[in-house]
């Protein structure tokens, strides 16, 4: 059987997709990118915000059309949208033959085979269940980097967020399983491991009674052949002195921290259900920069939260201007069903949200471009990701750049460079968010 797999949403969802792909491959099926040749199609859906929900629904409809025009006989909906709206999918999308939820993806083979036999299928495990992931993942990111999902779910229950309702409460993966998975990925050629979860900084609290992220990081650093370790989704209130020390002391850990803060106004942070104040955010940023002077800080913000005033928007602009984050993304607030924020008074018009988002991103662009220019004349290491033959130049990322969200460095070299190779580069020019450099011999 030829099977097409479509993975939507975040990098955590991508890890689930890679586990499913591993199970499908181990079953002996052929995985194809040609939708006209696919006999079965799996869509791993997302519904974190409205746009993601729409993309998932439209993709299911589009793939359903292939059952009329192509060879496809079976369509399976998996993941977040399937978990949250399984009844609606069955009623309104009859082209979908099987549904599996966020904690049931290890049953993908059973789902496809049951649907193939015309039996239909639905599997929704309890949200406190943690899939075993015993299969060997099929890495889809090109081979030289991979995401390591260290926990599932979230206990924070921010007022705007639906994650606990579709992913459950926070559950850490056993450390020995993570080390085994990481070792396997590195043996397969992975040079950079990117640790992800809804919140990485709480790792181990539920399993071991205390936060064990620093211990996990030190053990990962002992894996031979692993060059870089990158941390995403670190909540500011959970960043400890011990964690900062590990990042500072271990050479393999990139001096890069993704720390979503969402806003700076104390009143909005409180209405969001966040656990920090503006003063605490300033304090943790100052501590990180003092202890690790070359640290690259990425954050995300939400603009247009219910009740956000012009003054609070200006406060956020001033905060971004003064903090000078290296990397920053801004989302417009999306009211999600069954969340406290969606029921709040003072919902803001989309045009106002978008205008505020544009203002914030314009300011951040100035900051990011200036920071890029400051790297001219310096030496950075680049992880090579490919070659652009039309420009005769290699493309890579520095420690300051996470895949798919940050910039690139374009490297001129007088010898052949291989994807996955980490090389020293002299930065000659900054172009917007990206850098240009020359290989140092």
C-alpha cells in the first residue's frame, strides 16, 4: 500500500507524526509524497488557534477529494483536531474513515487497516495516557537535526489556551527512554537535538518529584557524536539557577533560549493566567544576559488580548524596545472555544489586533536587523543544511537560529561542505534577518 502522510502544526505534533511514520514503515507500507498515487492518507491535524483549525479542516476536505479523483481509498484524521472535534468530523466530514486522538497515535496501523477493510475506526485514549513510542521514529527533518519531545500536555491552564483539553496535563517521558531515543537519533546522523514540550522547564517534576531538566541535559551532553542541544518552550518562572549553570557550563548546549512571555503588562498577564510579573520578566532576562553574555533570547507575544488598552499596547512596545530580544514572534489573540479568555468582555476587533501586531513586528525588525549587523566581522559556527547551486553558496544555521523560525547564514566556501557539518565562518555581511559569511580555513 502507498500511503501519504500530511503533518500540520507544531514540532511536538511532528514528533508524533514521525512515530506514526515509523510504525507505518515497519508494517511494510510504502510512504509516498505523490498524492495522486496514494492509496491511503493520514492527516495529523492541529487546532491550537483558529487559523490552524481552518488549515486542518481544509486539508481534510482537500484530501477527501482525492478519494474521488485519485487512487485514495482511505483517509484518517489524527491529532489535535481529531481529539477535540471527533464527533463533528464524523458528522460533517464523511470522507474521513478513521479518527485517532492525541494520545492514541501508536494505534495508527490498526486505524488504517480497519478503515481499509471498510470497518471505520475511532480511538481516543484518556488524556492522562502517555504513548509508549516503542517504535523507531522516521526522522523527516533531513537527518542532521531532530526534535526530542521530553513531555506531553500542560498544567498551566492559561486562560487563552486549549492545550490541556486536547493534550491533557503535564506528563514527563522517562529519562532512560529519552536517552535511548536520543542515542538512536544521533547514530542515524543527527548532530543537533532540539528539546520540545508544551513546557520543557518542568521536565521530571511529575515523575521524580523535582525538576530534572538540568540532569537530562548533562546526560544528553555525554552522547558521543551529538554536537548541539537547543532548548525551546522554557517558561520564565521555571528557569532556575541550576538550569542557567548547565547551559553556561556545557559546550554542547547552544547559548539560545526560547522563553515565551506573551505580554509585559501586569494586568494582562494576570488575566492570561500567567505566573510572572513584568518585574520578574526583566529580572530573569537580566540574569540570563549577565551569566551568559552571548545568549540569544527568543520570545513570543500575544497582542489584542481581551481588554488590552492602547496604553497597555504602548507599554508592550516600550518593553520590546528596551529588552531588545534577539528573536521575537507576535501572534494576534485567537478566541478559542471553552476557554476563559473567549468569555471575557472587551474582545478586540481583528483589524486592531493586526495593526498592533504589525507595529510590534516593525519595531522588532529594527532590533533584529541591528543585532544582525553587530555580528559583521565576527566568527560563528554554522551547521550546514544544504547547497544553492544557482548561487554557488551553502546554507546553514548558527547557534542563534532554530529551524523554521529564525534566520540563516549563507556560506561561501572553496571546498565541498556536507549537510550536517559544523564549520567556522567569518561573518562578512548582514542582510535583514540573515547573514553572509566565508568559511574559515
